[in-house]
């Protein structure tokens, strides 16, 4: 269940972060509500994940995958296409998350 909760936390955080731009400094109600609800949901599920997966591992996966998914959302929602160095950097983040999961003794395999 921990990885399901982590997936929910990541998706909620991506939705909240994507809505943060649309909230225009919390001056638009609906996007602002999505931000508050999304971050609340993300941190709630993240707290459930921390019952079984170590903090550092949880945060690495949450932040790493969140960065990539927010960048993808930015492409579709705001036409903010990352350049080659940004894409390479995000690929390295994903590679880091994979190394953690494949080789770390702190991860439940």
C-alpha cells in the first residue's frame, strides 16, 4: 500500500503545483482551492508512506518524480517546453531514483 499512497501523494502534489501557476498569486479562487487541497492531500498520503518507507527514500522518489511530472504538465498546460540541458537533468533525476530503488538496502524489494 505504501507505493500506492506514494503515487497518490505525487499526483496530488503535481496537480497542486500545476495549479499554483494558474492561481496567479492566489488571486483566482478555483486554482487556489486546488493548490490547498492538492498539497493537503499530498502531505497526508506522504505521511502514510513514511510509516513504512524511510524518509530519505520517500522524499527522493516524491521530489524526483514530481519534478519530471510537473515539467510534463508544464508542456501541456503552459507550453513551457524544457530545453536539452533541462531534459538531461531530469533524466539524471529519474536515473537517481532508479538507482535508489534497484540497489539501496533501505528500500523494500
